[in-house]
C-alpha cells in the first residue's frame, strides 16, 4: 500500500510539473505578444488567419460528397466508370490527398502569378485568369458603395450634430437602424422589384448591355447596370457606419475642446465639421478596416441577386458545380485582398492615432 501511495504521489507531481511547464510557456508567449507594437501584433494575427484559411480552403471542398468528375456530365445521365476515371486523372482528383496538398502549396507559393489550377467548368481557362477578369467589376461595386456610404454617413452625422434631437436626426437614426437590421439580399430584392420589374427604369441583370455601340453608350450601360447593386450595398453599409459615427460624435460632444470651441463663439457648422466629426472618424476607419470580410460577404449576396459577373458570382457558381480549383483559388485570393486591406487600414490607424505607436499593449486603448 505504501508503494502504491508513493507512485500516486510521484504521478501527481509529474502531472503538476507538466501543467506548470505548459502554463509557463503560455505566459511567456503572452508576454512576448504584449511586448509587440500594434502593427506587429496585427500582422501576426493576419498570418495565423491566412494559415487557417489556407488549410480550410483546401480540405473543406474535398469533404463534400462527390467531385467535379461526377458533376461534369449531361443532366440525368450516369457516365461510365472509365469516363469518370479519365476525368479524375485529368483534374488530379485520383491522387492521394497528401500529394494534392503538396502540389497546392507548390503551385501557390513557388510561381508568379500563382498557379491555382485550371477551372473544371471553364476548362482550360486558369483560375487566375478567371479571377482577374472579374475582380475589376467587384472592386467597382465595393469601392463605389463604400465611398458613397462614408460620404452619406458623414453628411447625415454633420446634420445630426447641428440639430440635436430634431426630426432630421430621428429620421436618420431610424433609417440607419432599419438598413442595419435588414438582410442585404432582401434590400436587393426590393430594389430589383421596384426599379427593374415594376418601374422598368433600370436593368435587372448583368454588368453592361450587349447592344451598346459607341464608347459613351458602353460607359452609360455600365453605370446603369451598377446602380442597383451599388445602391443595395450603400444602404447596408450606411446603416452600420452612421450608427458608429453618431455614437462617436456623442462622446466627442462631451469633450473639453468642444466646450471650449462653443465658449469662443464658433459657428455650429465649424464645430460640427472641424471638431466633432473630424475627431469621430477614428472609430469609423477602424470599423471599415475590421469589416472588410463582411463587405465581401455582402458583395457575394448582391452579385447573386443581380447576376452581376464579379468574384462573388464566380465563387457561388464554382461551389454549385464543385469546381474545386476555382473555389480554392477564389477564396484564397479574396482572403489575401481582405488581409491586405486590413494592413492598410491598420497603418492608417497608426498614422492617425499616436496611442497605437506605443510598445506595450497595456498602455494603449484599442
């Protein structure tokens, strides 16, 4: 009994030592993380996110039952086993998973432009060429809607600061809450029904008209086809941006420099634009930087509703047809774009907020 008791004590001491060692390692890693500056911590987080997305991007499509060889067949028919085997060999689907993963790594990082495979649906077009051909249309929607939403939020927040408690402020507040709470696909469907189906003043599908002859007609056609998708995204982004800007402006109103500006007799417009809104933009820039992934999600839904041929439409089409190379490549490139945009936003935040340049994490307010 004594021997057994001593062995239990020794085992307990060993487990305690292992637990203490793990706790020490985690504490050391946390201390090193806190000693990094803001941009170093953000880059480390982005690297971890990229590695996780990179692996999920490869394994998740292969967990779906079936493959592209089974999808690429006439409707209602069952291809012979020899044809399925030939298609699997052509697309590399018959190779071991480890070999496919190694080739995925090699083709992604060892070539430029990255060779992300050949589309099964648009064979023999490469994934890179498909993405480059469509990313411009998506950037047109994203940048246009983002700039319009920021400008709209800024103007309405300025009016709200000048007329506190007025009907205009209440109208802006309630409308922003409605657009923030409404699903973007529902807003897109309502706009589609009103302006394209009922009033028939705007097109409902595509990115330009095939009947456009001159360059002026071509540009006008692009503008007309982009109005509804941009409007849907703008209203959705506006609801979030205005609420953030209004809440930040309410905090700035209580600050000493705003009270001093009022005491000096400055005009309300000058106080609202130069003092209140200018110092309220930092949380809005931070929100835009951190919500780029959500903006891409809105883009996918809007392009699906309006049939707009961007990267969102390309991704949805590839998922439906189990086009693994296009799914993997598109998600990877979208992730890279979001991370690049996040880094640019973080650099801009460091430029605007000197507190983020501090070394120790505990000394800054994020």
